C-alpha cells in the first residue's frame, strides 16, 4: 500500500507541476515531504534525469530572450560577478581553516558557494581528488542552503523593495544552484527571471578558472576541465528567438513549458534531500557554508544597491 501511495504522490505532483498548478517553493516543499514520508521508487533515475531536465528547462528559457539585451546584461554584470567570486573564494578559503574543516570539503563548499553549487562541486571534485563522502557532505550542505534560499530570497526582495532587475542580479550572484536561482526569480517577475538566468549562466563559466586554480592549489596535473556546454544551446535559443527563425507563438510555448519543467526539477531536488544525509554532514560544514552564504549575499546586495 505504501508503495502505491508513493507512486500516486510522485507522479501526481509531477503532473500538477507540468500543468502549472504548483509554484517553485511548493514543489520543493512537496519533494522534501515525499523524501521524509516515502521510500523513493526512482531515486537513481530521478537523480540522473534531473541534470538533463534542468539543462533543458534553462535552454528553453533562452527562447524568451533577445540577444542585445542578453549581451548588455552580461557585460554590465561582469564587475559584480568578478568581485563576488574573488571575495567569496578568498573569504571561504580563509575561514575554512578557522573551522578546521577537511581541506577538500572546505574547497568544495567554497567552490559551490562562489560559482554554481552542485555543478561546481561535481566539476571540481575529480580535479582535487575528493573522496565520495566529502563530495556527498558538500552537496548536501549546499543543497540545504539552496532550498532555504528559494523561500527566503523572494520575501527579502519584497521587504527590501528591490525592483525586478536588482532582484534578478541578487539571485544570480547570491544563490548557489541554477535551479534555485531561476526558481526564486520565477515568481518575482518576467524581467527578474531573464536577468537571473542570464547572469547566473555567466557566473557558471567561472567553473573554468576555478578548476585551474584548484589544480594549482592541490598540485594535480592532467585533470580534465569540464566546460558547461549546455550554455551554448542556451545562446543558440536566444539567437533563434532574436532573429525570429521560429514563430513567436511557438517560442513562447517553449518558454512556458520550460517554466513548468523547472518546477518539476525543484520537486525532484526536494525528493533527494534526506534527514539522514543532513545529520551525517554535521554542524561544522553547515555553519561554515551559512557564514559564506551570508557573506556573499550581503556583499553582492551592497554592490547592487550602492555601486551599480
């Protein structure tokens, strides 16, 4: 009976998300409730499918953007991203010693916080030769803060009276994973969503210099640096929309479907967060990551409000 209920719950939420009946925070919350209350019937399949689904959703959002606006947004946000990455990496590597964290764990959490969450951790971990337990602890810690950001940032954005442009910038720089960045901006407004997606993907490209830095820091050689190739598809979608290669009525449908796929992705992320994993991670990584997250959130907000 429990197995049947888990199937009904799992596919029921996915169908509801695909038809737009639930929003991003609700999807994540329902995913976590599923994780606590049921045994996941498709854990491995959903974890593998999640990466493709999220990339597909991000690429689809490109069909709602215009090339000129995207270039302008990327160029104007370069200083913010540069300052954010450099300050966060420097601060993270400095305070990780104060927490007496494992060097690999501190480096992975710092990489995930400064660049793009789980994607950065997955890219950096083989370069520094981190073991599976360390990788798991870093992922769990970062995913926990991602989940929190999805609920907290829109509330703070309205409380601070941030306009859509500034909120989109703030999300893109201060939230770790692409899923939570886009999810937080999704319900804030159309402009916030476009800004957040564009700037977040610009930030993702910093995986490359971070990988090179990691090679020097850990004195590893001959490691393969992963390039996030789906960004090229995202740019291709922007070009198709900008030059009207596909009718607007079709590209708009692509965007709408992509938004719903993103909500499905957040539900799947919620189903992968488990209480035993959180307990195993311990308090030190969570406190360290939280301090680092607060640091990047405050410094990036100050930059947006006073230096833009």
